[in-house]
């Protein structure tokens, strides 16, 4: 079975930084895209960032552009989300996902992780 496991969440003050990790296993295909999403209680799930299978292309939501950086290590089957200058509005459950089809700007995400909580205090 394909499994995605997020880690690295926690409680930080506004302006601080966190680095999230997403480890994927059980995916036979070599080429797959990955992305990060977040959801706060009472809100809809929103897209955060995506990265191509090679790591050469990335795409970000306007709300995080310039503050967040997505990357991946294919050898470790791991995707990362470096979050800098965190704001209280960034507080949410962050989940990662993988896709076998589509382009970095619009992947057809099929596999999802359970999420890791990020809480930013003022």
C-alpha cells in the first residue's frame, strides 16, 4: 500500500520557522508529483505548494509565496516544506499528497497522508 507520513509540525511563534517532512513508501512508479495542503477547523482544505517528480519545477499558493519552499529528495522518497516567517494564519493541519498524472500546477492527487499540526502563536 502507498503510505505518506508527515512530520515536523509543532508550536512556534509568529516569525519563526518550521521544516515539514513527508515520507512516501509503496509507490512503484518512479515519476510522481507531490504537493502540500493545509486545513484549519471550519475552513476548506487549501493548496499550499507542489513539486514535480524531478524537483525541478515548483508551484506555490500566493499566500505562502516567498515564505515557503518545497523540495524533495528522491533517494529518500521524502518531500519537504521549509516554512519561514510563519504567521498565525498559517495555523492548520498540513497534509502531503502524491499524484501520478498532471502537471505541477494541477496534479491529480491520488494518495494522501494523515497530516501534521502546525500552530503559530502571536
